[in-house]
C-alpha cells in the first residue's frame, strides 16, 4: 500500500505522525478539510498546501522525510488545474466556438475540430471531476448546448448532465424546471442517441422518476404504428431504455408490446421490398427505415430482459430462439426473399450482438443452448466484412470487461480462416490481450481459485476443440485440407497460450486433451461421426502440443475440470489412444 510513497520503509510511522498532528493542531486540520472539500478551488488549494507545509516544516531541518511524504500526498489530492472556475471557462470557450465567435482559425485549429475536442475533454472531466461542474453558470451553458441543432453538441451535453447532475434537483431547482421538459421532448422526438441519453439523464438526476417515465412511456406506447417506419425508430429506442431502467413499472404493457407489436407485427413482416443489389453492406444513411426499426425492436427485447434479470416467464428462451432463427435464416426471418442483402447483413449483426449482450447476464447465459452459442460464434465468419469486424469488436468488449464467459474467447479461433489478413491480426491481438488480462487478474486475486475454470485462459482449449468439431466447414473427418484448417485454428490459440510455460501449463493442456479423449461429445453423445471428429481434433491438438513443447510430458500441476455441458463424464475404460 505504501510502495509508491517516498521512503516506504518509514511511511507507516509517518502516517501515524500525521494523524497525531491533525488531532492536535486544529489549524492544519481545517486547512486539510478545505483542501479535500469538493468545492475547493485551485487558488484555495495553493494557499492550503503552502500553509500546511510551512507549519510542518522546520528551517533547522533542510532534509525532512516526513515533510516530503506529506507534500507528496498533498500534491496527489489537491486540485491543481481543475475546479469550478476552470470548467466554466472551458464551457464558455466551447460555446464561443459553437457560436462562431472564437479565434479557432487564427490559432490554426479548424472550428469543428475545436468544438469536438472541447466537448470530448468536458465529457472526460465530467467523469473525473463531476463536482467541478456544479455551478449555475456551467449548467446554464450546458442547457444552451442542448437547444442547439448540432446533434453531437446536444449528445455531449446530455452525457455531461448525466455524469454531473445528481445534486441538480436540490441545489439548482430553477435549472431543473427548465431542463426536465427539454429532456422529455428529446426522449420523444429527437434522434435515437439523444433520446437514449435523455432517459438516462432523468434516471440519474430526478427523484420522482416514475412519474416522469410514465409521462414518456404512455404516449409513445399508444402511438406505435408500423405504417411509418421512420417515426418508429426513436420511440422504440426510448421504450427500450425505459424497459431496461424500469422493467417492473411497465411489466404488463412491455410483455404485450414485445409479443404482439415487436415480434408479430414488426419482425415477422417484410412490408417494403429491399433494393436488389449484390452489395453486402451500405452506409448507415442508406439502410432502410424498416430494417432500422427492426434492429431497434430487437434491442428493445434485449434491454427489457437485461432490466428484468430473470427468466421466470421464459421470455429469455423465446427471445434467444428468435435471435438464432434470424442467424440461421441469414437475416431473412420470414424467408420470403423480399429483403436486400445489406439489410440481411445488418440483422445478422444485430442478432449476433444481441446474443452476446444476453450471454453477459448469468441467468441468460445458462439457458443459451450449445447450438445457439455455435450459431452466434459463426457470425465471426460471416460473408460480410463489416459484420465480422463489428461483431469482433462487441465480442472483445464483453471479454475485456470479464463479463462474457470464457467459451466466448474460443470464438476467436474461428478467425484463423478469415480471408482478410487484418481481421486475422485483430483476432490474434484480442486473444493475446484477453489471455494476458486473465493471467494478470488471477495473480492479483489469488482468492478466486474456485472460479479458476471461468478465468484460467488454458481452459479455452476444450471450448475451442468443441467449437471446431461442430464447425459446419468440417464435413469429412479425415480430409487433409479440412484437417489443415483445424490445425491452423488450434495453433491460432495454442501458440499464444504456449508462448510461456506458466505453472507447467503445457502439461496441463496435454492432460486436458487426454481427458477429452476419454469422453464423448456432450451435445451429440450417441453420434459416432461427431465423436470421431472430436477424437480427431484432439489428436491434432496433441500433435501441436508435442511438437511445440519440451515440457509437455511432465506431471500436470492439477487435474483439469472439463465443462460438463460440452463433454460427457470421462470413461476410464475407453482410454482412446493418442496418435
């Protein structure tokens, strides 16, 4: 704990001494209280630091380790650059740029770039220094940003309000009375991103949110109409976020909305034939309003489930069936052939990402069947480059947060056969980052050994083997070309895992593969062809381990535990020989 402080050996004694000084000296204590107060300005901080160091220093002691430690701590906690005054000045400068009265061009910075950079800086500061935004002047400037036509400016202002406005209702009631109607209007009528942030602002800032939410939910719910798809996108976005934040408040209407409007009326009908084109992807502004509405419908279903966080009504099962039906039909759920290829690509991506979102909640992860998991995994091999790219980014995001279970890390092994070099390189980077992240986490959290099967990166091997066994491209069990692809996919992950032989991991991987060869496939235990594929893939994996390691034959440090859903219990009698 004291390792970063000067003279760490004596730090504990110095901290005790500082506590004693604070107890005995009221003046120093008051200075420190001012310094740590959220309302302390940079000028006040400078005075406090000078007063404290002056009081604790002594001219007779030019070298004073105790004073050095106190100075170090004061520098860490004192507001040096950011306070209410500086935030107010920054917002004024951004507003000048927006209004076109700043000298950005004279400074050699294009006005748009200055506005974007200023807003990004304010967004970051709203996370790190929310209290510094607490002034009427700052909030009034942000209100001005909300009323501007520029979407990016309004979005940034909404995010800043969400991060900083927790005390606004009690401390700035005059701002609240102006802000609330603006937020309600944005939730109903503005573009989807603004609508989303407006709902989250109300949730974060206001106490009587049930009433405010009802005033938004009821008119939007009543006005839903598939005759005008463009007018559906914002209401569905807003209703989706209300469903996530207040699922119990709107439990009955939401269930009916999902079953009748979203599924039967919106998703199960193709009203307008898509443009006939050979393109697999088009820009966002070229996507049909009907497809955008369907995507928001899918997102609403998922957000509702994430808000409910239980599967008592079995809505999770039916939603997963719907999502995987979209994947298995290549994005054309009705299979009427009316949809254009770019629209089908968008829906495949939306469905794959929706499964990833649900897999991050334990109550839904446990009901995802192996077939559904495999269909989701195959999105990373989609024929459309942009689908593969966006899906891989969502996958990586969930894995890096340690929210997605370990079997989803195995999905990156399928990227070994991606025809585009940069996609393969990206997948490899993702594997490296995740494997290192999990190893580091286990070093820092020694107490989580009971969660070893969900964290230890070597445990990705059984999932990778199982996924490759069920890869639809693996058709002929002993086909040389197909086995080369299997070998490449296994080496894609094993090369990274085996780069370091941490805790004799090579022997652990070998033992894991041996153990799998004593089981049957958990998904199709009675299918001889699938089991033959399983043992063949194990042989390929074992061949890699033997050829790339000199320590594989050592005793494994621990006996691997195989995932029960993926493999049957080992049969010690049927100890299949390893080739």
